[in-house]
């Protein structure tokens, strides 16, 4: 993987279903990560449903610099 970070929490609201066989899982690194407070790491995983259950079809990462208002 591109980033060495363990995402540990999956909230129910993190999963959105695009149809009955496809879902998107979105997670962020959170305020206690090694990237905080200046950056947030986001992970988006595409899931597809097969006859063997849900499988990961692809994973994307983005590291976003936080902009703090004075």
C-alpha cells in the first residue's frame, strides 16, 4: 500500500451503495493519527459483491493538507 497507516474504525455512514452489487467505503485518519493536525489521510475502497461475498475491487488514497482559519 502507498501509505503505512492502519485504519481501525468503520462507521456505518462510511459505506454507500451505488447499486446492489457495488459499494464505496470512505475512511479518514482522524485527529489522533500521525498525520494530524496538519494533514488528513483519506482512503476510499470500491467493493463488489460476488457469489463469495463482498470483495475489494480497488483502493485510492489522498493526503490532504488541513487549512486552519485564524
